[in-house]
């Protein structure tokens, strides 16, 4: 298996899950409520972010998306179609 999942503590009671394919170096995060946690992980592991998965629209799961997009440039953001109008 080439996928590695790391759970990063975020805010006061959440986790951001980082998914890294160790062969291709493609990297995704799930519910980036705090962009700084994600950016530190990426820097510490010399990775770039390819995909952001959003499970729902609450800000403690989405607050970091805008800053990540500004820092990284472009990456794919995936969320539920029914939530599209409420997602960043």
C-alpha cells in the first residue's frame, strides 16, 4: 500500500487528515479548518497539495481553504454537490 494517512490536531477539537501517496507524492487533505497546520505539514515533508476534500460546509472544516488556495495556487477542491453554494 502506498497511501499514508496522518491525522493532525487542529483548532481545539478537530483533526485534519493528510493523505499522501508515497509513490506519486500526490497529497490531499480532508477538512482543512486551519491552513497553518496543513502548510506546516507540507513544508515539513516537502510536499505540495493536490486535492482538498470537504465533508461538509461548517467553518471548522472549511476555514483554511481560501488561504491554502492563495498559498498553493491551484488544487482541486471536492465537496458534496448539495453543499456547493455554502463551500468556499
